[in-house]
C-alpha cells in the first residue's frame, strides 16, 4: 500500500512539473511574440521618422544647379545616417550604406560638373545578383521605409 501511495505521489508531482513546464513554455512564446511585435513597431516608427526628416528637406531635383543638387543629396544623406545608426541588422545596414555611398559619389560628381562642366551620372548600387540594392532594402525593410528608399534611389527627382 505504501508503495502505491508513493508511486501516486510521484505521478502527481511529475504531472504538476509537466504542467508548469508547459505554462512556462507558453509564457516564453508569448514574451517572444510580444518582443517581436514591439521591435516591428519600433522599426516602423523609425521609418516614419526618417520620412518626416526627409520631407523637411528640399529634394535634389528641386535645385536649380548641380551644386545645389549636391548639397540637397548630402543633406538627405545626413538625415538617413541617423536612421542607419538605429538599424540592428548588419546586412540591412550594409545595404543602406551602399545606397548612401553611391549618392555621395554622385554628389561629388555634381560638384565637379558645376566646376568643370563634366557630366555627372548616378549609378545605383547593385547586389551580388546584379539587382538594385534599393529592391533589397524595400523587401527587407518595414513597409513605411519603401517611400524613403524609392526617394533615395532616384536622387535626380
């Protein structure tokens, strides 16, 4: 009889421990989902803030001279660097930096055009598959970032 009682007690203890483990696992899943949701909301807010910063600036296409376009491109790049510093994904940061670097090269070419009348051309950065980096950024970034990426990928507009 004592053996049966001890066996029943062990079964009850095992069931309680199992139930606690299930409750803990469900709680962990909820916490992970909540953290992912918070991260997504934060990234969306960062993209919206980037768009607000860009909208306060004159677009390069509104400038009447190559030197003015170069200044506008550099102003936009400065606004974007704030956003890039907030990105935790190294691959996404690399894509944004490639876009900024190509725009900086274009701004330098515009400065040369203003001085020496040498035509300046924007060459969009490409990924390893020879596709535009801007497409990767649109695909891998939150939806609110699509507008700023498209704007930055066309610095003549």
